[in-house]
């Protein structure tokens, strides 16, 4: 998920010997894309030098070919592709007179007016939003799967995939309708490609690819965790979470305004982010887009999993269990029980001085508090079966129609 954590044992600037090929840009049929070839090691460096000397590799990108215009004879598609270093033209011309090259993502002032459709299907909710280039969220739509997974006590990947497939078209259409934007007006489509449940991610990626292929627009692949770190800088988030004004007489300190976005709509790097999304729990230092360092992560469960498991111990069956547990805690007594502070008593100096998280001891302490107050496990199972049986008996039975006399 984070290349910085792979370590030097896998790949270094000097070993293993290899040829690296990096593709820049995004577009169907590789239109407008550039391939950068790098040789590592004595085996491949001389060979690449021969290629360059023989003119097989160019160092300047050819300009994008103009869009093919319709013609009366049914021809006109640009069938020539570029050379080995640059992405070439459109598709072959046979009968596709209206084919056009994928336009590049706007730069400069035009970027603020671009319209991007975002699609998210990494876990148990299907989400879509239309965002303007200046960061304003024009509209969003979400299809929740809470009712699907409650009876199982957690997310079932196969059921989540089926729900995504049933909701993806309607969710995207609703987001576009609320934003008063047609698919033809979009400048690009952004989609979550990971991390997440593979079965669920596949649904969103396929939908994004179909839109990009149909309307010939760029596809932007989004890293789930990087998006969480950067989305807090959107102007819409600042407006939504802005502190409410207090009367002059109230002595309430005002929170300082967030730093303004830099030129190019970039946040003021570097900054530190606490990511507590679903199964993730990490402290991330962000230096630039695509340049992140994980300073610490959980050693067992994430905070979200700790909330859900604790809620289940307390008999809360809602999915997720965190929100109802938090509402109950707001009216409780924080001094009623002495719960441990994770890692506060460890003698391991490495654990005391790093930025990692640990929740196993806290969950175990809650379970030990609850065990004397709960009936035995066998008795709890019998009670659950009785409740399920009573629920089935209370369901109205379908009335049988009497045969006509």
C-alpha cells in the first residue's frame, strides 16, 4: 500500500539488474502517453545506449495528433500510432470517423473549471461525487449497505460486491443529476483503486473505465489512503467544518483558520495526518502528492475495529458499532472503571518511543469487566435462539385464500 515501507531488500537503485518502463499519463489506447525506459546494471545499460544511438528511442514527445473529423466517405480515423517513446494517435480509421483522441487534463487556469466525477467502492458503501477543479464539491450520492451486513456482524465481501453492482449505476447517475452535469461535460473520472476489498474495488473501476471509454476522457487512479489525507484540504470541507461564530460577550477561543491552498490547488506541505479509516490506523507525514511516510500504525487492530468489537461485547448489534457506542459514552461516567492506557506500562523502549498504536489490552480489559456481569456463553446462545424463534413466530403468516363455493 505504501512503497516507502517495502524496504531496500526488494529493489535498490543498483540491484537487481533490470529494465524499468514507466508510463506517464492516462488514457484509453495509450493516447498521449509517454514511456520512460531506464536501464539498471551492466547487463542492460549498454543495450539501452545502442537503442538510443540507433534512433529507436526518442527523447522528445511528439505532439498530440488533432482529433479526427467526420468525413463523408466514412474514413478519417488516424490509424498511425506514435513511436516507441510517445503515445501516438487515435484508433484505426476503418469506419470510425468520429473517433477522437483523449484530451489531456487541463493545466493552469483551466484546471479550476474542470469537472471530475469521483467513484468510491472500496468496502461497504457505494459513493459518487462531482468535484469542480477548484475543489468545490458540487454534488454527491451514496448507497449504504448497513442493512445488508448487520445480521452477519461485519462486512461480507461477496454480498458487498453484489450490492455495489446493484447500486453503482444509480449512484453515479444521481450524483450527476444533483450536480446538473452530463457525462459528456466531465473532464476526467477518478476512482479508488486500493487499498480495499478487491471484489468491491472491481465494481467501481469497471464503471469508471466504461465512462472513460464511452466519452473519451482521462482516468485518474486514486490511492484510498492518500485521498483521505488530501481531502481535508478541499474548500468544501473547510466551509462545512468552519467554527460557528460566537457573540462578542462569549469568551470562547476561536480556532485559527486553515492555511490557504497553494498555487495549483495544492495543500501547504508538509503536514501530519492521523488516518483512522475503517481497518486503517496510521500517522502519515505528507511531503507532496505521492510522497508520504508512515510514521506509525496499529500493531493489532485499528481503532474502528476496536470500537466495533467493544460494541459487540456490550450487545450493540448495529454495523458499524462505533457511533452508538460513542453516543452511549457521552452520557456515561469516565471514572466508573479503571481502564488501562495502551502501551503506558510496557518496558519495551522501542514501543514507548515510537508512534505505533495498540488496542488489544484495552479490549481485553473491557471483556474482563463484562464477564462477571454476563450469563455463561452457553446460556447466551440459548437466549439468542429463543429471541430468534420468537421473532419468527411474531411474523404474520400469509392468509390462504378460500376456494370459491
